[in-house]
């Protein structure tokens, strides 16, 4: 497939997504999320289940409408008309988490991959036949010889093959950016590496930007250029992968990283409880009820702020390492004062 020109970036600014529960309470699935994904880079969006990762991913392609904030693509605000969303989804493709559920069991591999070509009327513009475009997409996804899969159904494929068919369906429309929601969570360890290698190859060969939504910091370590860590609807730490994972600042990132097998030098940090109910976001720092630094007394100097003072939304900064934490901010102010006095 011919690599298209890559220059655009997808930007989320202050996204807030709310749902009303059956009990009439308002759940804040996103509560001011900022994120930037640029063409040609791999960004990992990490956090526990319930942190808002998938909601953010769906918001980026217009599947979930935010109550506040905006999404821009190539510098232009998202157009939420049917025509505008269709144009966006031609450029930004979402690869869903469960290939078994995402693929229509009654459609052949050929029909699944050709669907996007037909929706966006790309065959007439390409100068190639539909068969050629479907074959090229399957080949790019690592399914060769592609013609041998045309008439097969999802139940006849392995889990890794089904995941590749989903990716091929996205590649068929030649997007500039892929959003992959937990792309390897349901796969065996031997297949996980192959899919991750495929995503990296697509970045290198086609110039694709890739946003990988995952709970696995080990995966992020192996694939991502940048990492954004989410907790209860907000990004709490972000920056270049090496900086975030070798020098994590937020206690939440430190806890997630401590249980990654590759990080044997770290003592495991056991977080108390689970992510709070999004209808009852804690006052102050939203992480403070589970914060190991606060529980151990390490954050005594800022304990009152942790419990009472809300932190500002962490702005997206593609080139910097940022963290939303009262303890980190206090230490940064102390270091700056020491430098001035010296």
C-alpha cells in the first residue's frame, strides 16, 4: 500500500463525558482529559479498568459525545454531522478490543475488509479493483497469501488472525491514525508480540500514528514513544516513554509500574481498594484515598492539599514530562527554591 502523507495530529482538549445512572446520579467517565496523538508516533494510554481509557478512545472518533471540551483533527474541530464524522473516520480508524465480537460472524474475511472501501467509495478513486485493495490490506496486516482467506469466516480463524483482519479492515481505507483498544489482551503471549511488531511496522512503513489503549505498562514499554497515564477520568502523568517508566513521578504510575515483570528492581506496591465510583469523585486529588505516599506519611507536608484542593487538568505536552500531583509539585517548588538560594 502506498504511504500517504503524514502531518496531522489528533488533539483532545478538556473532554468531559457524563452518563446518568439508573439511580439518577451523574457519572463522570471523563472529567477534563487532554491528549495529543501525532502522525508517525505510537502513544500508549494506560490505566486500570474504569479509568476512562475506552471512553476517551470512543470520544476521539465521535462515537461518544462529550458534555464539554473538543476534539480537533489537523487543526480543525470535529464536525459531528454524519458527513463530518464519516470524513474523520476515513482518517482515524478505531480497532475494537474483541475481534470475535467486532467481526460479523456471517461475513467472510473479504466482506469485512471490503466494507470500509465501499462506505468511503475508495475503489473508483484508486484505479485498482476491490479484490486488489482487499488483498493489499490483508497483506499489510501480515495475512499472506491474502486470497486464501477471502472466503473464510471468523470462526475459522485463530485469535491472532481475527485481530489482523480487524487491522486490515482499518488499513483498507488508508487512515493516518489507528486507535487500538486493548489490541492484544485476548491473545496468547506468543501472538501478542507478533501483533505489537505489526503495529510498529505499520508506523515505520506507512507513517501511521497509533494510539494503543492498554492496562499493561509492560506493553507500553515495548511499543510506545509516549505514555499517558489515566486515573478516574483524567490524565495524571504523561511524557516520553523512557522518562515516565524509568522515572515515574505520580504515585499511581509508580504503583502500576511496580507490578510489571520487567521492572524487577521495584518492590510491588499494593493499592488499597479500587477506582472510586465515578458518581462520587473524591474531593481534592482524586487518587488520595488510595495513595501509598499519603498512607505512609511520605506526603504529610501536602496532606491537607491532597484531601481538599483539586488539581488542575494536566495539559497535553507532546514533548514534556508532566504530572498532576501535589507532592510532586511541592518537591519541584522546593528544588527551584534551593537552586535560587544556591
